């Protein structure tokens, strides 16, 4: 399956901040990361997007630095992201851009795939930690993901996280 040109991986919107945080694919090899009203494009050359299989896509941010990984492999980085925190009290949506908290959806910007696992950390993972998580998850091995700084952990293969109703997920990080 070929992914559409524009799609949203994750978005957070508050009543006062449109695109409080969003990661959006704007063209074949360009990712745009938003923090409030500011955004930065990162362009890379990679053929792993359109595999027809699950990919492990990682965005690792620390201050103004964002590193991107696909299947445990470093792809590119930008050092021109905006410092600051993601606004609190908003609505987090996976796979869809939102123009108001939990609404204002544009179907031309939705992610047409499935998410198997979501992990959000309160720190930037190192390259070896990204690789550890990829190795732990690629074949649903018994190894465990990095837990230091883990803030949100969703697992579609675990019924205690995803009961299968299609609308509600439960955080397995122990920090939610």
C-alpha cells in the first residue's frame, strides 16, 4: 500500500492552541513537526514508508533537536525545532489532524493504517534505546521496552490496553 502524500501521525489540540503538537507528513519525504503556531519541515530520503507492513516510526525530541528513526535505524534530524513544552489540557488524537479539540477533522489528512503500539516518553531516547525498543517489538518478543521516562504506553496486542471496542485505550505505563 502506498501512503497518501499528506497524513497525520499524532495531533494535540487545546481550546487556546491549534496544533499544540502535531507530526504531519506533508509530502513523500517531508515530515512537519508543530509546536503551537511554529513548525519545522524535515526532509529525508527513505523507501520504508510504503512497505505494506508495519514500520516502527520514532520521533525523539530534546529541546530544539528532533531525531527520526524507522525500524530502529536513524534517518535524519533537525536542530531547528522550537523549545518549550506541549500545552496541557488538550485532546490527543492518533492518525488525524484536528482543527478544534477532538473535532474539525479533514479526512484528506488521516492516517490510513493501523497502530500496533504507541509509547510516549518524557525524554529523548538514545539511539541504542530506540534500537532496543524496535528489537523488542518487531516480532513481539518477550524483551521489554525502555521504561525509564515512559509516560504513555498503548499496546493493540494486549487486551488490558486495547479491549477491542475501537474507541477506548488504556495506558500500560503505570504513569497515566
